[in-house]
C-alpha cells in the first residue's frame, strides 16, 4: 500500500534528526516538527485508504446498524 510505504519512509528519514534534537540541536528539532506534520498527513491518508477499502466491503452492514445514543452530559 503506497500510503503505508510513504509513512514508513518519513519515519525512517526523521530518525537521525530526532536523536540530534534530543541532544539539544534546535535546527534538528525544527526539522523534526516539520516532518511530523508530513507524518501526520501520511497517517491520515493511510487511515482514509483503509476505511475506503473496508467501506467497499462493509457498506451494506453499516446501513443496518442503528446510531449509538448520545452520552449523558456530553456536548452536542
């Protein structure tokens, strides 16, 4: 799956900068934060791809289930 491969690649690429940032390197910390945003988006893309794949199979099932009731005291 392309989205998963991209996520793994981003995590592997940032590993060295994470170690440098832990050592106090501020520039490495900035690079890590930037890549973490890309990782966040890659994770979301993977999540959507998995839901789409599952949705293709389970579409009839999801329509048959009633909605869960709201929790008492929860925000509307």
